[in-house]
C-alpha cells in the first residue's frame, strides 16, 4: 500500500508544487480532516472519493485497506507529531511519500524573526502534561508548544504560575496563515487571563533561570506538624535516589511519601520520570501540594489511601520503588509491590533499626528478590540508617 502525504498550511488557497499538482491530478482516493477537505476541495478531481480522518482511527485504517494508493492531507510537516507517524504505527509495511510544508511552530518563529535551532518542541495536542512539565523543570531556554482545546495558552500559563515558572515570556500565534492571523507577546501572568483565537500555538522564551536544588534542606519543606524527624534527611535522600538508579528508570513509586521530599527530589533530578506517590495520611495531600509548588515539580501523581487497599491494576508497572512506610505490614506491602514491579526493577528501603533490617531481608529472600547493596549512614545525633536495595530478578 502506498501513501502520498501532503502538508498544508492553514491558508484559504493552498499553493502546491508542480509535483504535488500532478499527484492530485492522477489520483482519486483522498483523505484528511474536515478542515483539510475545505481547503483543497477546488483543486481535486470531480470524481474523487474522500475518507474523513476521525476517531476511532482503527475504522479509518480499515477503510484504507480497500485501496492501493491514497493521498492524505495533513497539517504542516506530517512527520512532526503528524499523521505520517500514525500511518507507520498502524501500517508499518506501507510505502510513504512525504511532501511537507512549514509546521505551525516554524511559522510562528518566522513571524517573530526568532532563530529556532535550539528550540525544544512539545506537543500537548491530545497528550498529557508530562513532556511539558519535563521541559520546564529542565529549564529549556526556548519551548515551542502545540496546543489543543484543553491545553490552551491560558491553561498553560496558569500551570506555569502555579508551580513558579513565571521566568518566561510567551508568544502566541493565532490562526497562522489566515487573514485573521494574530501574533501576541505577553508575560505569563498576562497570558493566564487572556482569551486566544484557535487554532494557536506558542513559544516560551526564558527570561531568567530559577533555582533548581540538588539536595533540598529539610527545613525548606513544609513538614508534617512541623516534625523534622518525619522527613527523609537530605544526605539519606540523595543516597536513596542514587541507589534507585533513576536515570535508567521510567515509572517510580514512592510509598509512604509523608512530606513528599523523595518524590520531589526525584522529579527535580530526573524530570523524565513518571512519579506516583502513595500516602495513607490525609495531611499528605496538602503537604505534597504545597511542597511540589514551592520547588517547581508539576506532574507528581498523589494517591491518598492505605496502600494495601488500593487497586493498582490501572497503574503502570513501576521499575523503581522507594518504600518509605509500611504501616506495620511490611510483608504484605512488599508482596504487593513485588507482584506489580517489572522484572529488573529495584526497590530501596531505609532501615532505622536492626529489627526492620532483619525483617526486610527475610521477606525479600522469600520473594526471591536479590539484595544488591547495603550502605550504612550516620547523621549527627541520629541513629544509623541502612539504605538497602533489592532487585526483582524473575
């Protein structure tokens, strides 16, 4: 099967090369969105058959199977978060020819006379906040963002303000290529209270760098009832994170997060991580909210409930787990973790007593997990802590 994918700018009268004009003249089966159909209708043969691209996409591709060649219209560059990638996913054996034009972020950069070779590009179109949050935490100097009806420029600005990222200016391109085209440059505060025309996209340019901690002091956190002993101390926290090997992991669970210090430090140092934090105390919800906003770590999923009562079937399997609490039921918690964790995943536990260390090692042995590392650390007047790592090998 063969596809000819033609990129379109959002302008009333598309201009095509002679090569593309010949493709349009010699083909009969065409496909694209409703907006694409409106833009190219006058340039297609009268006996054409048009296949609308709409969800569910599985039905669209079943329709495609009846034909040998299809001309598909897509917005901008079909390989930039575009439909060419979708075809490769559904029909990996298909032959694809791509005829791109500028995508919307390139067009906006051109309007701004803004060099964009160093721009980090993120799509929020039908996607989660994860990659956008990552770009903010990493402090990218320029971030180009594709928006949708939910992730609007105003919603993006509100999220940035919520987590303290007001250190950017925002340029929004509305209806690019249309007679109603509009380019606006605003502060993040201004963008949060502005209505924008659609479709739109935006570029963020960093105005100054915000502080990004490596090892947050305990006293900087909002604490549970002000109790400094109810937080993983900074040196222990950093050792714990190093033993979790998070650079090579994707899904991290923090069980018994209390103040959220381990989750927040993990997200700051490894922004690619999907972090899920569990805590049985209701106060944890507010503590995580306040601390994650203070230190600029959006995207941490917080679950308030007894871990043993949670249905974890709907969660991604973790490949790294920190067990910071177990509510007196260590074996039950470890069995539940072990049943969900990916093979090759690692679990770290900080033992504060010989009894808890002995129990952990006994249970880990029963679960056929492999103990890999033990580190003994003493801080000031506190009792020794053993940071121990186990690996799921089967």
